[in-house]
C-alpha cells in the first residue's frame, strides 16, 4: 500500500539555524500539507499546497516558513531561523482530492 | 470558525470493556469527519471516516456515525484490547480541495489486561 514518507525521522538543530524537512507524498496525490504537533498538544495545520502554490496557510505559517516542491516527488518545509518554540513533531500529508489526507510518520524537530 | 471538541482524557479501561469517545463539531456547510489514531511513538493513522450525514464509518471494530442533528461523531468499540491503547483524534474537513483538517485535542486511551 502506498504511503507518505518523511526524512529525517529526528532532527536536532541550534536556535537560529535553518532546517529543511522532507516528504515524499503518495505518487498520484495532488494536494500536500504540513501540520505540526507540539509535545502533548493538538495537531495544528500549517499549510496546504496545490498546483505548485500555497492554497491555504495558518497564522503559524509566518515568513520564517516556506514550502517547495523542487521536483516531481519531494515536498519540503523550510524553517529559515529556528526558534525554541519550533520544537515539535512535523507531519506531512497528501490527498488525491478533497477526500482523505494520508499522513507520514513525522519528523521530530528539537531546537536547542 | 470551524472547531472540534473531544472529551477530555485520559480514558482508562479494562480489556473487553466498551469504549465511547465523544466528539462534537462546529462547522459551516457539510464537513467530512474523521477519526485518526496515534500509537505511542508513531504518526497519525486514519482509523475511519464519514462524508455525509447518517454515514457510519468502521474499521478494526471501531465505529462512528455522522449525526448532523447533534453535530456529533462519537467513536465506539464494543470490546477494547490492550493494543488499542493510543491517542485518538477527531477531525473535520470542509470538503474544499486542499482544506486543512481541524483536529480535536485528542483523547488518550489506556487499556489494561
């Protein structure tokens, strides 16, 4: 069964550094998403992406965040200058249409 | 705005007990409703879904019925197992392509033998 994959599974970085989180969505899916989950809290939407542009973003997704689909398979989330409060589990998801979103296993980001 | 409210946890049950986790929603229009499960140390997995009123989603012995009149989507299982111990998230999607899932806060279920 096809699945969403994410790399790395864990990332530790220093405050102020840039990080890039990578995702490979399910191959025939057209809609891509990033969510985050701060430890012990609810899953929060960051951004959705369709047809090579952002279709929706939350208040969390400020200027320090960006997304890109650099080739036909990868979907990346970049955090330009990480802050302590960016420490969270980041989930990528994809969907074929407006129906079900399928989630990857997540990248746990720790900012020191 | 749209929102999802789940019962507070943790929920602690003995094996073979009956499970109900309440979920109610507020939304404009007719959202799709989902239950996701997160096992310890893992990501989110879709458990079941319902896309219109009176639909019943089911999977692995879990069921939930989309009740438009009460704006609810309660999760039930007749006989829980230790392996069901996880965090359960209710979520809605407003049926527009590329729209965010809105999650509840999650309910932790702990099942003991």
